[in-house]
C-alpha cells in the first residue's frame, strides 16, 4: 500500500480533513488535521482515523499505522510555537 492511498482513504472518510502519510509500504505514520476532532479525546480522534482504514487493517493490506490527530486550532498552535523553524513538521 502506498502513502497516497492511505491519504485518500482518510480524506474520503473524514470530511474537511488534511492527511499527510509517510511509510515504507507496511508501517506508516499519519498526521491528520480535521475540524471534526474538536472536543474529542486523543483516543477518540485516533479511533475516527482508524475507522477510515479499518478494512485495510483487517485484511492485512495495511499492517501498522501510527496516528497524530489534531484539530486545525491545535495544528495552528504548534505552527505558531515553531515559527521561524526551517523544518516543517508536515513534510
């Protein structure tokens, strides 16, 4: 499975989301930014993301996915805290 495929699944399953996925074909890391995460716990946010790729996890197409799930406001706060840093945590 390719990172772009996982990004598409996440974006299709979570309206208005942004997804950035990296991985080696088996193990992946995803940064997902979505307004629907507002008021949710870290676990609830991760469950929402896992729900978008549940089929792939169950059939073994996707072996492992590490998730960082943020609201747009949380993302902005991190960006503001890292202002001036030449590295982008989204890349």
